[in-house]
C-alpha cells in the first residue's frame, strides 16, 4: 500500500487520532511547525476550532494535507 492509498479511517487508526486534533499532535503527524500550521489556517487549508483555551483542527484537514490535496474549505 502506498501512502496515497490510505483512507481517512486508516489514518485515524494508525495515528490514534480524535476527530478534532490538537495543534501539537496535528503538527507532529503532518511534520510541520506551529507557524506553518497557522499560515495554512490563514490560507484556508486548515480549519481551526476553538474550545475555550484549546485549539483543534478537524482530522479531515490533516488527512487532506497528508495526501497533498488543496484547501479543505
């Protein structure tokens, strides 16, 4: 199986991800830094969700980023 063949379900299972991924974990899995994360969010590639002091992003956006797809929105 090639990396591009992974389904969303496979990605969630392999990395043990929740539906809304904390920024730190998102960056670890994607191999990017916090600055790049927020740049991508500003560009509309990653949707940010705030819950009090916590910031998360949908696992679907991580999946699309890993597959090299364009903007999630």
